[in-house]
C-alpha cells in the first residue's frame, strides 16, 4: 500500500482525481465536489488544513497526491 502522508513546505497540496464517483456512496461524490474535482484527470491545488486532509482521507482511493 502506498504512503499517503503529506509533506509540503508552502502549505498547499495538489491532488488529481484518478477514480470515478459513479457507483460510489453519494457522500464520496460530494467530497470530491467539495475538493473542487469535477472528473477523472482534474487537478486542484488547495491550501492545506485539517478539513481538506479529512476530505482527502475520505476519498483517498479516488485521488492521488501529486
């Protein structure tokens, strides 16, 4: 299993959606929407805080930290 720990020096994180929200729990689709991810391959740079880390943790099987 890959290590999902986050180490950034500037306080931001860049994520990419790699899995589809189709046939997933409805809450997971809402978590992706809250992160600003619209579909497979979409990327977003977010300011790092505990709420963002919590959202990423909930959909960690559908996102990749880049």
